[in-house]
């Protein structure tokens, strides 16, 4: 062989291909048993009303989010959480994250309305931009 030129041994390739195990033939979907019903977030539905309430009270208190809106949000949130964190609230692997979120939400709710000292979350209006310089019409170099 010269340089980077590789010669393929077709007999070795054919032998390697014969050793590959193929998956079984697909099953006819009509003959397959029906799939088990999905949880659709039922395992998270226990906690999503509290999450929706905390979010509404802490993030958008001036909106006065109604109980109906909170329930709708909680119902939509449960399947999303189930997709992100399968197994629900009782799944041991998610318990640490849930605890972190709940403690954080509790801290935010306890300090609702207090200044944060952070410009990102500041309730104060932004500072006015500096006044624009008046153009005197003279554009000659100094």
C-alpha cells in the first residue's frame, strides 16, 4: 500500500457482515397488544397546584391570577414535568431536585415584595438615558 490508500478485503467484509445480528422482524401493529395507558402527569398532579400558586404569587402578583387559571396551568404543567422527570414526585432520583425547587420557591414567597438588590429583579424603573447632545449644525473638524 502506498500512502493512505487502504485496500478492502471483500471476503473479510462479507464475513463480518454475516456475523452481525439483525433485530427480529417487526411485529404487525394490529396483532400487538394495546399499549398500557400513560401516566399523563398524574404522579405530578399532587404538587402542580402548589407550584402554580407559588409561581403566580411570587412572579406575577399584580395579575391576580384566578383559581381557574392556576388549575389550568397546573394541569398543563403535570405532563410536562412527567416528561422531564419520569416516574413522578415519588421517584427517588428526582427527590433532591424537587426539594431544591420547593425550598427556593418558599424563600422567594417569604420575601415577596422586598427589594432584591439585583438589577435584574429590581422593581425600580430603569434610569433615564443621558440627554442627547444638541447638533449645532457645524460639522467642520476642529
